C-alpha cells in the first residue's frame, strides 16, 4: 500500500515562493506517473502538475499554474517536489500528491495560504 506525506506549505505573500515535498512509500514509486493536486475551500480537488515515470522528463501543468510551478522527482529518495513561484491568492489550497490517476489513498496534504 502506497502512502504519501506532504510537507513544505505555509503562509506566503503574493509573489512569493514555496517548495513542496512529497515522500512516498513503496519500492515501485519510480514506475508511476506522479501528480500534485490541490483543493481550495468549497471546490473540487484538481490536478495542477504531473511528472512522467522513471526519468521524469515529461511534465504537464494546468493552465492556471503554467510558467509559475515546476514539478520534479527524485526516485532515489521516493520524493516528488513542487516549486511554486509568483504565488497568487487563488493558489491558496491544501496541496496533495498522488499517482496519476489517483488510485492510491490520499495523504494529509499541506496547506498553502497566499495572503498579504
């Protein structure tokens, strides 16, 4: 059973940056496409970034974060990262990682709040 532990969230001013990390358990991590999802209050969870399996050479982003967020992975550490720059108040949400599609259980997520 795969499990995810997200970290790195916090309170940041508009225009600021954060780097999220997601540690995954399981020996077959490298073979899964991984994604970062977010859920804002009153909204459905949405996929904002995904990274291909193995080398992680292919990344895809939602239009709302394209050019500002960068997803990457380190298979040796079973970890996925999300570098978030030029943050906006509308990026405020709980951020989760999971496989794509999200067939594994969800972690606790990490809260990101963008506010002045």
